[in-house]
């Protein structure tokens, strides 16, 4: 009985050590996945949000983006939008809030591929977005490009991927 | 039974209703059911809820169905099949969202739409499942050896607002189980 208890305790300690290592020294793929999930959270907003929250969310979005980034998005209705730097994108996000009012964003099926030199990565995911008053979710496939800049993984590219060519 | 109070009889029958007369057997049956369901819904059937109107009138918004992942284990996708397509071209990627579309073009064929009619290798193809008027004009696309052409049944909106086009064989998850109102 004592031996079994010791074995269970040892297994628990090993599991705790493995979990702690993953928590304090996460793998790049995990860091990128967490960044994307954070982006989905701060990209969601409600018409009841105050100005402070809006500015704070915009700043948090900006902290995930590289200064020079390239964004090409296919929007509903056949339009597409292109941005070539972080500031233009953040201004567009702030300008869209009074128009869109409510936005729910979810990122699912995230797949991250690291480059061989582990300095860049590509993440593919499915985005589900619902604007206030609309009954249907907009569903798109997105491709994010990440680069390790100053020790942090920042988004350097974003484009819509058409599942049907 | 003599000597038993109504209260104890009630608790006895409540226990029987909950776990049966032989709880161990009930537990074993439950374990088998859970395992069988896990295998069935992990490897064979994908439950789906239809969202949107692109497959009207065959498949309505909010309808429930299943994608049969084993449909093409011993066969190839055929024209007219309604299939679930993953959005990613990566066959190993997980999926919480699928596109539900009808297969209208096979590998090697040339697909186009003219005046709302589907044309395969330049010849018009009859589509008996189409119920809504369409006036699509879409230029020809030639399909590669691993390419299929997919489109929804509801072509009453402009083609730019409808997801249609070419996908590879690896994007096909399976065929819809219940064929809807065709």
C-alpha cells in the first residue's frame, strides 16, 4: 500500500513538473495559438463597451502585430481590403466599431507550422464572426504569418484563404 | 411486501429505474454504449447542423444531418453527391466547420456556367435537384487530376456571394447521410 501511494505521488509530481515546464516555457506553437485566441477575444466587442475598453482592446491588438504587416481580407459582398502597416489597420478597426456595433469572433481549428529555423510560422484557422443584428455567422479560413521579432511572436501577414478555388 | 414500508419500496423502484436490477450489468452495458458511440462518431459519422441557405431547398437552415466518413472508403465521389468539405487543404487539420456542397465536376473535366446552366466539357448538364432560378455566367475552369468542382443548389444569389469552386480530394470529409428534399 505504501509503495502504491509512493508510485502515485511520484507520478503526480512528474505530471506537475511536465505541466509546469509547459506553463513557464511554452513551445512556440502554443505561444502562437495563445496569441491567436487572445486576438479573437480582443477583436470581439459590444456596443456597450466604454471608450476606455475600446482603446485598451485596440492597444492589445496592436501589441500582437508587427509594425510592417501585410493584410488582404475578403469581406462579405465580394469586396476586399488591403493594409500595409499596423497603424492603418488599427485605425480601420477603430473606425469600424461605431458602424458594426457588436462583433463576436471565434477562432477554431488552429494549425501552426513552424519554419525549420523556428523564426517564422504560418497559422491556418477558421474564423466565425457574427455582427450585431445579423442571424448568420460569417465563416472564413484565414492564414496568419508570424515572425519572431525581439523575442516575441508577432503577426506580419494575414490573408483570407478561399477553401474553393 | 409484508414488513416493507411504502417509502422503502419507492426508493427500491427508484434505484431499479436508475441503474436496473443488476447495477454491474447496467454499468457494463453503459460502458459498451459509450465506447461504441465514441468510435461511431469519431470515425464514421459526423453530426452536422446546416447553417445558411446555399443548399436550399434540399437542405434547410438549421436542419440536422450526418456526414458519412466511410462513404468513399471503397468508391470514388460521384457527380451529384452532396458532401462535407473541410475548409483547410490540410487533411490532418481538425474541423468544427464544414462546407456542405454538391459535387458537379469530376477530375479532368471543364466546368462553366452559362445563362444559369451548368456546362460540363461545353455541354449543358441537366440538374433535376435545382428548384430556384439562376442566371449565372461563370468562365470555364479545367479540373486537375485530383480536383472536383462543388457548388450549392441555391444559385438565386450572384455567384460572387456563393461559395463555389474547386477543391481537392483530400478536402472531402464524406457524403451526407440523409439526402434531404431532392
